[in-house]
DNA sequence: GGCATAATATTGCATATGCAAGTAGATACT
DNA sequence: AGTATCTACTTGCATATGCAATATTATGCC
């Protein structure tokens, strides 16, 4: 029973996942808050920026950059295709799905939300501090398996 | 056009949310991986640990500790109630929903998964390093609005 | 007591996320 | 060419997440 208490208290007090998820929820809320006027979710902006900067890019390579499951991408990108922010490129190189690029509207949207993103980014910078920001970037860089492209 | 490139590259290279979400996905995957044999998701374990340690506790206070929306808690806890890991406590003090506590099975489950959680925790510790772990804990602590209980 | 306001929980809606299984196209090996 | 394997994507299923609106109860004020 003493041992039981020990392990459960460890889970409660030390668990790094619990902490990371809290951080994730708070930060997501801040960005979503600033982006709301544009009817754009933070996750969608992240995807749009990757497609706009790197595209044309295949789903699989987006997944490697953002550590996202292909099935998640199929569905999240479908919304963005429907909204006309991105489009498939007919290159005919590989029959297993076409690469994606940002449409003109997509590029416009990115530029329009720029200041809102900046505001959220500044709020978060202030919240996590200089060390926090540096470390978050370093950690994420370690996680990503960058494709050649 | 130069300016456009500037802001979109900032979003791609600096965005702290993108980094945090990647980190969140990688870490969640590691814990889920270790917990899979127990048919328990990492998010559920986080909730179960809070209820088992702090309970009886109301949904609203769980939400303050984990920065979770009440509606999210209603649904996530419903699964755990159905699974018999937690139960409502009839205290009659407040008609707006009953506090929750862990059942005997819930406590047993927590103890059973202890070693698996430890394994995931160690893997993540190694991944983020000592500084990473320290900072993640510090950041999360700043986010949480601890209720009196 | 009676009403206005606040607090707690739930439901409807939309998106986010990943696993397992399945489909279809590409590659390699013979 | 033919088959085995691999790769990219999709679908079914289950859970995770939050906002807006709603229901119900508490609380404060008169």
C-alpha cells in the first residue's frame, strides 16, 4: 500500500505527458483565440503554412515534418481542399495520390492572418519565456524526421 | 512579395504552437504505446490518476487542474464511468453534478499500469533530457490554476 | 419568498488524432 | 511478363478537444 501510493504520486507529480498536454491545450487556445475572426483553426494554419512554403508536397512528407498520421492528414486536408485553400497538383508522376500546393486564396489567407498569428506568438513567447521558447524549438527539431525535399 | 515571404517563413520556422503540438504527438505516442496492452489511453490514465489521488473531485476542479473544457470532461469521464474505473459519490451537497472518485478496480488498474507508465516516462526523460523535463514541469505549473481542494 | 445572476454540467456541432484493415499503384526480383 | 513486396493513401472505429447554446441548481439581493 505504501508502494501503491508511491507510484500513483509519481504519476501525478512527475508525468511529463500530462504536463505537455496541458501546455498544448493552453497554447492551442491562445492561437485559436487570435485566429477565430478568420474562421481558421491553429492546426489548419500549421498545415497551410507547410503546404504553402514547401509545396507541392505529398501527404506522407507533410506527415514526416509534423509527425502526423496519414489518416489524420487525409481528413484534415480534405477540409482545407473543400475550403479552397489548397489544391492537388496533377503531375502524373505517382498514381498513389497527388501532391498538394496552396491556392491563391490559400496564400492570401496566410498573409491576412499573419498579424493575428504574430499576436498569439508574442503572447506565448511571453508566457513560456525565452528559455521556454528556445527549448521547445530544440525539442521539436529532435522529433522531426525531415524528408529530403 | 518580399514581406509575404517574410511572415510565412516566420510562421514556418518560429511557430511555437507547431513545435508544441509535434512534441505532444510524439510523447502521446510513446505513452500510448506502453499502455496499449492494458487497453488504456494515456489521456485516460491522466484523468484516472487525478481522480484517484485528489478525489472525490468535481469535474470543474479536474478541468482547472488539467486545463480541460467541461464538455470534454463530461465525455471522457463517461467512458471511464462505463468501464467501472471511477464512480460518482452521492454527497447531496450540490445538485449540479456529483463528485467523482476512483473505484477499487480503478485503483487496481493504476497500480497495474505503474511499470508501463514508468517505462514510457523513462523513454521520454531520455528523449527530452534533464533540462527539457525540468522546463516542461515548470511551464505546466505556470498554466494550472489549482483549486483549493 | 422571489427574482436576477452566477456556477455546474450537458448536448449539438465541428475538428483533431491514431490504429487496424483495406485499396491501389510502384518496385524489385526472377 | 509475373509475382512478391513495398509505399501512399483511404476508411471504419474510437477517443480527444473546444465553442455555443441549453438546462439545472446555487447564490445574492430585495
